[in-house]
C-alpha cells in the first residue's frame, strides 16, 4: 500500500499518542530486579530472548512493561526477515481474521488497526478483508521502533549449558563468526513454529534426488518451473499457497494431492478462540489436555476461502483426495507418483507435510533436548486415544518452563521457557500463534517476573530493612526525602 502525505502525518500523530499512552501506564516505573554478577564482575542478563519475530517482540514489550529491562533479543536472520513472512510464507494476506490482536498487549494505539487506520483511514479498515502479509511485517517493525526494542540480527543461538544458578548461551555473530558466551538467568526460545523439531518430509520423497523436490518451507525457484508439471502433497494452507504461487508463476499444471478422503474446511481456531480455552487450557488435567489436543492436532488447520480461490481459478489446477503418495520413482526427467487412486507424473514435487516434534533434533538444544520431559514420559492415554506424535511434545511446567525427564538430573531446565509450537500440548495455542498471543505472552512473562522476584527474596528483604527514606523532612532537618512520584530504582 502506498502512503499519502496525510497518511504519513497520521502515523506521526499515532506515534505521539503511543508515547503519551505508554507514559500513562508506566507505573510502577523504576527498575526493581536485583542485579546479578558473575566472577569477572560482568552483569548477568536477566532474560535472553531468542527470536525477534512477533513472539520475541511481544515478549520484550511485556518484559519492558514489567520493568524487567536487562534483556537482549537475538535473531539469526537479517533485519526485516524475522519469521516466515518475507521468505516462505507464500500468501498475500494473513489467514487470521483482521480483528486479531496480540503484540499490542491490549494497548489500543499499538494495535494493527491503529497503525493501519493512521495511514489509510477508518473506512479503509472497514473495507479491508484480511491483513496483507507485507503490512503485518511493516507493522511488526514499526512496533519494534516505537517501543524502542533492539533486535540483534545475524546472531544465532548455538548451545545452552547450565552454569548454576545461571545458563550460558553460546551465540554466534554470523558476520564476524565470533562466538559470545552470554550468561543469563532465563532464556526464552521464541524461535518459530517448527523450531521444536523439524519440517517433515515423507521418506519416499526424502530419498529422491533434491532436484526433483522441495519442502514448502524452503526457497523454491518457481520461475524455473515455468511450463512444468508440479505435484503438491498436503492439505494445509502452505500446500495450497505453494500450489497457487506455482500457478501464478506459469507452471504447466499443478496436481495437489490430499491424503484424506475430504479436504478439511472447518477451522478449529474459530471454535477455540475464546478466553477460557486460550487463557486457561494449561490448567486442565493431563487427560483433558490430551483429549482436546489429540482431536485438534489430528485435524488439519483449515484455510480461508481466499486461499482456495487463489488456486481454484486456474484451469490447470487439479485436486485429488485419497491421494497419499505410496511410492515415487524417477522416470527419466520426471517422477511417477503412485497413489491409492492411481498414478500421476510430475516434473517437480512440493511437499507441504508440516513438521514433527522432537526437541533433541535441534542443534541449539544439543545435550538439552534429550533431558526434557515429554508427554509420553508423564501421561499414558487411555485405549483409543494413543498418539505417539503427541507423546513427543515437551511436557512443560505452568510457566512454559522445560522440565527434567528424570527427577533431580537437570533442574536448570526450568530456566528455559519454550514459546514455540512445542508449547501447544501443554498450553493449547500459545507460542508461534497470533491468535493466542494476548493471553500467552502476559502469562509467560508473569512466570519470569515471579521467578526473578522469588529467587532474590533474601535480597529484597534486606533492601526493605535498609529502606530508610522518610516521606518528609522536619523543618531544618538535613537529608533526602522520598520524591513525590514513587520511584524505586534498583537496577
Ligand atoms: C507459512 C506460515 C504462515 C502463517 N500464517 C499465519 C497466519 O496467517 N495467522 C496466524 O495466526 N499464524 C500464522 N502462522 C503461524 C505463526 O503466526 C507464525 O509462524 C509466526 O511467525 C510465529 O511467530 P514467532 O515469533 O513465534 O516465530 P517466527 O516469526 O518464526 O520468529 C522466530 C525467529 O527466531 C529466529 N531463530 C530461530 N532459531 C534461532 C536461533 N537458534 N538463534 C537465533 N534466532 C533464531 C528466526 O530467525 C526467526 O526470525 C503462519 C506460519 C507459517 C509458517
């Protein structure tokens, strides 16, 4: 969207309002977290946020509001390329309804709607169908700027180790290849939807030469597929977005194969987007959490009408149901695909088959993932509800903390908070979800604030005993009295 001069002024006015509104809700405004230092005298970071996408941004915003200011955000990608939006998210608009809020943390002037209206007016908002992807990225970058958040781009977390009572994160600066060891009290992994495991590809496809296939999460040279026959496997939004991108790039044809007998068109997110479920799912007992998630995670997330229309309008698009790929075989320059309903030939395959959960596969969690409690360690579902896939999800504590698989073997794991799709079994929609952010982020940050306070209770007690600032001085008395505005600054 282009901005007019007036629109530009609208944003400036909004930014002024942001400054004023944040000042109005800044109470209590002083730093309060007890500074910790290591032997060489350097200050321990209170929180290291890994991932500067929408999740990391919202977490930093929430920490700032709680006056936990000694944090850093690192992200391995280049600035503006955090998350999937500018790389493999191949859709024009977000799939969520435009009314969704999240990183604003319920401050009206920080909502997407406020940002949009400041530039395009209220009537443009009224007529807007869905949020354009580019606008979502621009909004997130705007939010980062007006909140004064700094993301250290090009820095990758490579390892986490315990250093009682802290954690040490090895963070590589990708430009200089320099490795920094960051000592932190808490580490939040806001590393994205797939980052608690790996993108999954059916083994029959994985065995093929790479020139014949790609996963939807990868870079794909669609221009090189012009005129070619493309087969796509998957029934989710990403499979359809990739099919549409291929069609728009002028491929010869796209056959999209859905393994199930019918395409799922019911969107479970519509049902579950209410405060009880989004805010309190984690309080249910294991049996209920398992039952709900066994049902919800076995459904594909349905996609909006626009995604369907984007492929359906092409005459060279075909969808086959009951068409899982039993076998694939290279025949000259093409691949023959066998499905229960018959064979098909394609020049290039794209798989949109989601991801698999397994923390131990993550390089940055080497030596950590294996020690983490999974659902299969803590809960045995009744007959009829077995699901090994769900059993691989981490079993998180009530503040998103990793828990040790074997008692007393790795208590330090609780200092790591997992805010990715891996949290879904324990919390329902939470990490890596816009819809749940307004509930999940404050809860995550409350847990951190609670720990930072409780772990230093002795220090807070001694501080209270030493707190001798009178409210006022008697006439002629020398010394300092408390300021009119109550500020405690211990940072
Ligand atoms: C294609 C696609 C489309 C989606 N569309 C929607 C939608 O329309 N509506 C909706 O509600 N949700 C959608 N989602 C789900 C979700 O909102 C997004 O995945 C969103 O990006 C999650 O935000 P995040 O901040 O948790 O993770 P991300 O945005 O993925 O950010 C994670 C960041 O962590 C960084 N990182 C990862 N590992 C490391 C490391 N070791 N060291 C340093 N940095 C690291 C990455 O570089 C990345 O920038 C979509 C997801 C995908 C994949």
